């Protein structure tokens, strides 16, 4: 019942056009992946490989890109923009990021992170003859709590939310806390190894009880009509 | 750099007045705890040991307790109440929980979960001659995203937020994403092993890079004046 979070080491600096799947396969192989393992990759390397990069020459430029990448804006405070992205994610500055990219560049979110995850999953299946779920993560702020945590912005091969409705608890009563955001918990766990300055953009997570399936990270976006905090 | 989440097995059903620290010490010992390990305990067993339980005979009764335990109410929808607790946490139904307790009872949040964590830390220090940080977790919903994740409601022995401001990234530029909510990421990781129906109310987390210190979970509550989503 132990869960392990293993760094996927030895990846080169990812450049636009790189075959990220091939590089990941080489780096995962020494970890001897097995059934039930989950591959977690940070958005940054996916965005780089997919060339979701843009040049910026100034802060004004950066802010223009943030506005363009925001489907709508929930809140503004000073230069901080809380955006809704085209994917439906609520995050600061539409997820446009200046860290861990070359000076004068910013990384945008992948166009369709669920599809990016699905592409990696298919390649892993071919390479390892295993259906390894893939989670693509990004670092988001939250309402009400200080500090940032990694969440799942792309998912393939698993249900991101584990619905326990109807499961008995320790006392044999039906559970009320029912919908566990497993993919987000795996993303948060992965960040503990990937860090922000460690140069480890991917990990293998072993031992998690998840439900295989065709879920997507977009399933995790609360429908605006159901959302009390917009 | 691998992180491991090890179940703490063999704990009995916790009853009011139980010496939770002593029971945990016995159950942790076989895992051979070492420097850097973090002990994570779910709120439910802390509340039970501290007798933060109350009898309810009806749904109306339950709702009265929720109102009483709410310092204020942020939102209501049908029977769902999004409360601010006396601790400052924003969560559903003031954290008052009917799962995994005896029929006719509810579990309240511990009065001061940071203090509960600190008391456990002191006992672990005596037993193991090690300063093991302690995190007490509960399962909270979030704005904007479906599904629940575990977060830290009590912390002792570590800084819950790792401030990386001034740390260089891979490219030698200063990081912009700076305040990582490590204690919440550990809580989320722990839930992957504790589950909701597993009967594992505590885990040992090994290999996390954290900053030892006298931080508190209450440091993680965003000051209402800084909070754009109240």
C-alpha cells in the first residue's frame, strides 16, 4: 500500500520540436515501469516540445500575451490577473510563465493538454506494452489558502476523480466525502520530487489506487453554473 | 530524491480519551523512522481522541451544529454551507463530518489543530529522539475544480510554505513561482495511501525536502483582506 514517487532522471533540456515521448521513454526505462504506474510530466516541458513559446521584449508585451490567453478575467489586482483559460482553468496570468524558459521567452499552456497526455500514453503503450496513465501538471494558486500547489491540467488513461459514493466507511456507513480528485493529489505529490529548481520535469508514481479509464483533466473543471466562486 | 508514503498500520479504532501519541508511536516504530520523515495524521482520529464529537439525532440537529461551528458563512446552496471556521479555514459544513464515526455522532474539527500537531511532535521527539514534523489533514473542496483533496489543517516542526523567492531556476533566472504549499502537497500525497475507506488514518512520508521550523497551518490561511474570492 506504499506509494513511491520516483524521479525520471537524465532528460536533456527540452527544445521545440523534440520528440518528448522518445526522450521520456529512454529516461523511464531504467525505472522498470510496471502496471499501475503513473507518468507525471510538468507542463513546461510539454509546452517547450510543442513550441508553445513566445518572445517577449517587455512587461507590457507579457501582459498583452496574458490578456490574449485569457478567455475571461475573474479578478484583477495590480498586475495580477486571475484568468479563466480557454481550457476552463482558473489560474494566475492565464498560465503564461516566465520561469524556466530562456530570457525573452514565455511558455504558454499547451493547446490541449489532455490530448498531449493521450499522445504520450499511446507512445508509452507501444514502448512498454503497458497502459501507463499520464498526468500533465501545472502550478496554480488557490482561493483562501496561501501558497501554490501542482494540479493536473492534462490526463489520459485514468479517471481523474475517484467517485466513492456508495462505498462503506470504517463503520459500514456510506461515505459522504465521495469525489476524491486523485489526479490532483498525484500532481501535488509529484511536485514534492520535481520541485521548482530541481531540473526534474517528470516522475513515475507507483502504488496509487486509481481507476483506469478515459477521463480528462477538463472533467475536473467545475461547470461555471455549479461554481459559487466566480 | 525518491519520496515514499508509508502506511502506519495496526492502529486500533480510536476512542475519546485514547492516548493517540502512544498508539502512533507503537505503530510508527516498525517503520524505523529517521531524520526528515514527516508524520501525517487525519483529523478524524485526532478529533476522536480529543473527544471533539457530538451526538446528533437528525439532519436538523446536524445543520444546527454546522451553523454553530461556522464563524461565518461564505455561501449557501441548498443544504450545502461553505463556512469559514473559527480557525479561518474555508470548507464545506464547517468541517463537521458524519463519515467514519459511529451512527448518531459527528466529528468536529479539533479546537486547535496546530497545537494538536505540536503535542504529537513533542511526544515523537521523546520516543524517537527525532524532530519529526507532524501534519494533521482534512479533506476539503476547492473553488473552480471538482473533487476533494486533503490539505493541512495542523502543522508542527516545519514551514508549511517553502518560499523560493530568490532561488535561481534552470536557466539561472530568479523563480517567479515562489511560495510552494509543501504541507498541502504532503497532505494530498498522504491521502493517496490513507484513502477514505482504507482504515489507514496515518502515514509516514519519507524523502520530502522541507524547511524545519515553527510554522503553523494557520499561516496557510490567506488573510481575508488579501483574498479576492470571499
